C-alpha cells in the first residue's frame, strides 16, 4: 500500500512546515511593507503560536514589532501571568489597553450581562490610533467562525477601524496588498489557514509551553446557558446558579464572563490533540458565549473594529 509519505515529492514540505513557511513569509512581508506593525498578544494559544512564528521569522535578531493586549480586567490570572512572564523572558515591548480605564472615564459602560469582550473594540482602536500602528497582527483563523472565514490574510480597516467585506482584496499566489490611506490600517492574520488541530500539532512539535489553564484541572464552575463558567467579580454566579467542583480545561481563552470550560481529562498536548481530532464543534462555537449573542455577533463586532 502506498503511504502519504511515499506520495510526497522528495524534499516536499510537510503540512505543518508549509503552514509555518507561509506564516514566516507573512511576517517578513509586513516588516518590509509597513512602518509600525504590532502583534496582538493575549497569552492565549493562538497568540502564543503567532509570537513563536514571529521569533522564528527574524531569528537571531529581535522581533521588530511591539506587542499589544487589551485587558478587560476579567482575564484569567493564569493567562496574564503567562503574558507578563513571556514578555520579560524575551525582552519584548508590551502596550496594554485597559477596558476599566475607559469605563472609569465614562467612554464605555458596563453591559448588563457583565461581559467585557465586546467592550475591547474602543480601547483597541484608541491604542492603534495613539501609537500610529499601521499593521496589526491577529491570531484569528478561518475555521473558528464564519465571519472570520470571510476575511483575507491582509484585511483593510478604514479610518474608523471598521471592516467592510466588500473592500476585501484578492490574494492570488500569496501576493498581499498592504496599500492603505493615512488613518487606515491593515489587520494581518498569519494563522488564517490553520485549524485548531494544526495549532495543537504545531505546539506539540515545537514544544511550546502554554498556560496551565489549557489542560485538565479542578476548578469551581457554574452552569449557565449550557456552559461551565468561572466565578468572578464580573457578576457570576447569580442566584440559583450553584458552584460545582469539576475537572475541566479551556479550549479558548477570553474574558472570564463569556469563556466556557469543557469537561476533560486531557492533561498533555497529545491527549488534547486526541480530543480535538474527534470533536465536531469549533472551539468558539462550543465555549464562547459572546459569539452566541446573535447569529451575526462576530461579524457585527468586526464591522465595528473588533479583532
């Protein structure tokens, strides 16, 4: 029987090598085309992989980009600790926008449901404008959600930071068009063609450390709308929502108020890969309450300037 390896041409790149090469090319392309790029880095797995790829793209030199994180104030402590440790370890520059500062100044108002993920847009656009960032790397992938599937690798945003699907440019033969007017910027997605499974297989191959929240652990959670949410200052649990001690892990990490845990015994990368391989729900579809606010919740936020 002929195997997949035998079908490959001599010297052909593996699937992961091809994805890595594409991402490295994108980072270098942006470095050559733009003046002030920045990488969105939250300490979540996709941004961790993106940072790892950026370091590879310019090794042994330092990454020529700063990092940017919009802190909701309701982030998981394990993830913030990982973010700060990584920045210190690699000598990186980190800009942090705080949702709480915009609430305190009256530019934003708390939502009745307590979630702050949708409130990240204004601090993000403020940081982009204030620091004159003209290219913003994000870890979005097309397999995550249908609105993200529409987006190009180079995604033009207008002077208000808004996304218009009708202004998407063709990207033939991996040729990227970074032209933009003064005041506009481009969102860049090096992981567009990756899947959740690709990300985890790459993490395994490269031995990339992750926050422990991605692996099975005991945690107090409560059930709301079919999701196991973590308690916190954001307003959970409410009356009638009982805390339970469960063995869980997180497939994706965002604001505590809208990121659900999944019950799982997976304590290693290999065990997580085995789980994902048989899953029929995307990570955002299974665990992100903010994407369930409406049928077009993600697209509406992207049009306003969200990631």
